[in-house]
């Protein structure tokens, strides 16, 4: 028995020394690389990410997340394409272009914001059908044009019954609307609230029409390699959305400071009710892809199934 105990002690010492030697040779385990997600902090759809970051939810859920901010979408997309990002937020138009160009990106879930079709306070327009024969100022072949085309079609106004006026400069577009030079436009938040505060008339909003146009993308190889981290990312995101829903007024200061919303507009700002995490509606994707083909914006055939990967949201679906 004593010989057996002595043998066990010798083996334990040898094992410990071997581990010490291996640690000395290789060093401690390297910290896990951050999951780098790029976005433009410019609207309500990014508020939950700020809340989740500032409240430590990403760390609590087990993901070393780095939110990377960009001032324009071109830089964000270039960083994603060069591998400097692991994921990004993006819209349906750019997403379709990137996937059609051969990038193996997948929509893993939605972000939640809204676009608003606004009428000029100078023209007496109060409904979408009033835009028959009207002039609508937007950037052509864009998300706002898709929203305008879709909403007006639903209101019985065909695309040959209104004029699209190219106005890419946003301040100029708002000024033209308020002065009655154009009859309507389509803006995201917080610009739409700021414009309504100056007299513009709300004709339609996408959160009412349930158009799914903003997503979170990851390359398939990142999803395959880091699925657990992406799931943790979504758990933190979901917690932050629930926090905002539970006490919206307490986030007015964050919204005003982050998105540069004037106090008078923030006083009347209406928060959206963030839903449970979800994947985009396949019918919406199908309709948008058809719109792109009809506009000559998409030369390859894509289906909704080509664009999505729902594994990260498995516990919500």
C-alpha cells in the first residue's frame, strides 16, 4: 500500500512539472478575440446596442463584443469586406447587392426602426391617396423609394401617377418639404420626428406597415465558427430592448445626446415598442427582390433562402 501511494505521489509531481514546462513554453492561453460588429449610431434601431454595451450585458452574456462606429455606410461595408469586422448592421438594399456580388453574408436577425412618409404642411396633403399627381423628393432607387412605391401601391396609387424628384441632400429635402416645393418625402428617425415638429404631416410609417428593411449580418464562416458568441450577442440585445420598452422615458436623454435630437423634438418623440427577436418575413424579402429586379438593380436571381441563417435566433423562433 505504501509503495502504491509513493508511486501516485511521484506521478503527480511528474505531471505537475510537465504542465509547468508546457505553460512556460507556450505561455498562458490568449484572450478570446473580440466579436467586432460595425454600425452607424444614427437612429433608434441602434439604441439597444448602446444600452446593452453601457449596462454590461454583452459581458454578462459571455461575449467579448466590440461595437465599431462609422460615420458613413461605405466605410462600414469596406471594413466588413476586408475582414476587419465580424458582422454589421445594414439595410435590405445593400444586403441584396452584397450577397449578389458573391459575399457569403447571412441575415441573422432584424434590427427595429422605422421610416416615415411625410406630407408638406403647405400643400394640404393628409393621406397617401392625396399624392396622386404629387412630387415626392427622395434619393432614387433607395430604401425610401421602395417604401414610397410599396405604400402608395397599397393605397391604390400606381408609380406612373406621381413624380420622383431626386433630392439627395437631406437638409435640402426637408426644407423643400416644409416650403411646399415637394409634396412628400420619406425619412428615418430621428429626422422624421424633427421634421414633424416643424409642421410636416405623417402619412405612413413602416412600423405600421411591418416592412422588414434593417438587419444584422454575419459572414457564414463567422456564424459557423462563433455561433455561441453570436447567440450571446443577441441575448444581450434582447435584454436591452426589454429595458427600453419597460421605461421608455428614461432613455430620452440618451436618445437626445446620441442622435443630436433637439429638446423640443425629443419632448414629442414616440418610441417604438421593440418586439421579440425575429427573422425577416420571407414575403417581404421576396417582394423587395422583385422590386430590385424591376428597377434593374439586381441582375442575378436571389431567393429569401439565399439571404438568411436563423441559427443564432433558435431560442426565440
